[in-house]
């Protein structure tokens, strides 16, 4: 009997999980190349996770570098090898918190302005389709920003981890060191606020119809 | 529990189903399973959320920076450090002990050297003792000694004999009418 899509997805996930566990064990035994393979596996996920929270490419790159360096140095402290990805997310959220703390201190002394945070890497291109894409991108992040501003800290984190980082409820509770019921409550409240963001929902509809 | 099958799930109940379908009461779960409208509403809302994730991924620029790792391997350093923990602890204790002794000691070791300091201190002590001896012998200063006529100290043996005669010698005078010892 042929495997269904869900079964195929599950078996692939299990294969990846066992591969990650093996690599983490090798890295803990002192193999740098095994850790480099882990970096290759999770680099994009972690970079995106940071970018969603900073929306500045260069800051995201620097923080991602810090996260992997931190993980490399403290790999021996990881208790559950199979939770390597969750552990990376935990380190990531801590580094992002540090980043905002430093930024707040710098802004007090006037050494940092909010303009530094705007990602202008793609806004210089005036090519027609590229410009339209940039406009869409700008609109999307603007509306996401407006939504996130309306959420509490926990609601925002739970929403981002669930729908943008694609973690399940149990993983989110582990990352945030919170109970599953608390995660669900915050997610429910975040969805209630998301439902009211008509402009963002219209933007999503436009995108769906244009694809 | 009986329920009206024509009553669809409210928006809040749909949100609850999206968060965790198994948390819904059995009756609502059964309705959601059998009602095509509620099922479609749920799927539509989930699609929007999936679209948020997809667009976020699409509108994220690629990372241009390569992750750089340090040359040293963490495990070997960690193991080395764990092995040397006792030595580190001992060294730290000794260092702390030396510091405590250094700060609380009554004498300080200075770059001049201990022998020179001791010699100087001995000399000072000697001169102090001499001064004390003089004072014990003549507590009054010379001026006062002159006033009371005791400044002259050049008394010879004869003078001293006159003042305090020796008891072993014969008496200087003899008078038989008075009490005394008769010479043999």
C-alpha cells in the first residue's frame, strides 16, 4: 500500500530528527564538521526567526552568528540531544532580548535612531516588477508590525513561533518555559486580534488570488 | 449532550478549534467533523495563517553572512577544564590565603629586604634602651641636679669610706666607759 502525504512527511521528519541527534552527538564528542552540518541544517530557520523579530537583515545576520557561536560553546550543556532545534530557538530568543536591551540603552544616550533599523537593502532598485515586489513586501511587514504592536509580549511570541516559525504547541511551551494551556490561551487571544486586522487579511487574500 | 446540528460553530469556537481541535467539547468536534460549512470556515482561516507564514518567509531576504566558528573544539576544552577543576580550586584557595595573610600581617614584605629592616629596628631599640637606662639612673634633668647640688659625681673611694665605713675594719676611736665591743 503506498504511503499517504502525511505519512511521508512524518517519516521524513523522523529521519531528519535521527540525523540531527546523530550530528549533535558527534559535535558533543568534539567534531567541528558535525556542528557545521547542524549550522547548514538550521541556519535559514534561525536567521528567519531573528529577522521576523528585528526586521533588519544585518542585525539578523549578526544575531544569528552569535546564536550559533553560543550554541557551539555551550553544546555540552544541552541535556536532551533530541531537542537541539528547540534549544537553538531558546538561545535565539535570549539573544534577541539582549539585542533590544542594548538598543534601548543606546537610544537613551542618543547613539541609536530607529532609522537604523529600517531594512533598505532592496529599496534602491526601481526596476518595475522588483519595485512592485518591494512595495508588497513593505506593505506586508508594515501590517505585520501593526498587528504585533497590538499583541502582548507573550501573545506576540506565541503567534510568531506558531505561524511564522512553525513550532507546535508543545515545542512553544518548551521554548517559552510555559505550560501548554498558557500557550493555547495566548494563542487564542492573538488569533482574536489577528481576525480584526482586516487590512492584513485583505492583503493576504490579494496575495492568494495573485498566485 | 444533545445539540442542534443546524447551529454552526461561532467564530470564537472556530478559533479554539484552530488552536487545538481536541480541546473542543465532543459535541462541537462531532459537528465540525460532519458540517462542511464549519469545516470550510476553519480551513479558510487556517489558510490565512499559513499564508502569513509563507509570505513572511518569501519577504525575508537571504542571509549573506557565513557562520564562522572558532578553531578550538568545545568538548575537548570542556573536558580539559573539568579534569583540571581540582587543581584550579586548590590554586585559587592558596592565592586567597596568600592575599589574606598579606593584608592582615603585622609586618609587610617590602622591596628593601627583611635583614636591613631588622638591623634598623634593632638599632632603634638599642638607642631607646640606652635612653631608658639613663633616665632610670638620673630621672631629673642636669639643670635640676645642679640646683640640688648632686651634679658632681666624682666621689673617690676615701670619701665614700668616710661616709659609709666598712664594718670589717677596727673602730677609729675607743672609749672604755661606753658600751661597745672590746678588742681581743
